[in-house]
C-alpha cells in the first residue's frame, strides 16, 4: 500500500515524539529501534523508510526535546514582566513536577552525560541547542553587555541543571526537595542580580597614567 507524503510526514513526526520521551526516560542506549517502532504502531522493518540510521533518529529526537524547552521558556518570558522573566524560568524549572517527569522534561539533564560520548555529529547538534537556551536566557538579562549576559546565563543554566540532576539522584523525598530548594535559592539569587558592567575604559586609563609616572 502506498501512503501519501502527508501520512509519511505525520508518521515520521510521531516516531520522533515517541523517541524524545523514551530517550529522556531511559537514556540514549536504553531504548531499541524495535521498541520505538512498536510504540509508534509500526514494524521494525519500516524504520529505514524514515531514518538513515539510529543516530539520525537520536539527533532528531534530541532536537525535538530541546526545541520544546526553548519554546516553553520563550512562552514564559513573553507572559512575564521583563525584570522577572529569568526568575520565572528558574521557578518553572526547579520543581518537584519537573524532577519527577524526565520523559517530558529537560533533555540536557536526562541525556547530557550520554551525549558527551556520542558521535561528533550528535554532540554538535546538541551543543547548538544548548547555545540557543543560553542565548534565550541572556536575552532576559537587561542592561548587560551580550558577552557578560551569556556568561551569567551559562552559569545560571549550569546551576539549574546540576541541581535537577542531584535532585533526581536523591529520589523524590525530603532530601531531594532540600536540594531543589537550595538550588532555587542560589539560582534565583543570581537571576535577581545581573552582573555589573566592567568600567574597562576607566581602569585602562588608570593603568596608563600609572605607567607614565
């Protein structure tokens, strides 16, 4: 039976969506192609009609999951006052609900360690999405030069993700909640205090003047 182009595109998208959830739940090597195809209602043999290789599916699934995070954060920013956007992103990220639902959460915390051991092509694709997240966060830091804003955003993102990883390791009890709260406190403190501009010109002028004497 021949299927329409639209049907094939819908099937392809369904496989990617299913893979994005399962990969975040079980890891990049915890789910087989046969299992993914079965869950999508397809046979194993139909896989190569949609993807060149398993790596190709993994890259698409990673990208899909990361795009959902970017879309979610952008929506939060659009619905929040400019001076509270960064804090709102932190608050939405470091929650028990996010901790307990890795399949629909941040792909970096679920798959980051594994991606570091994947092919250069996979790492490059993943890194590009991480950079998009950092750029999006940097956009929410007003009155700070872009380079400094990116530096602060990268530091904040690392804090958030490290907190979530530790909280998941600790389970979902009191200790895990304590880790989440500690991470929120630190991250929100950073979100509320943009890095000051460096008075580079003045500093250089002082050094030049001192060198003349």
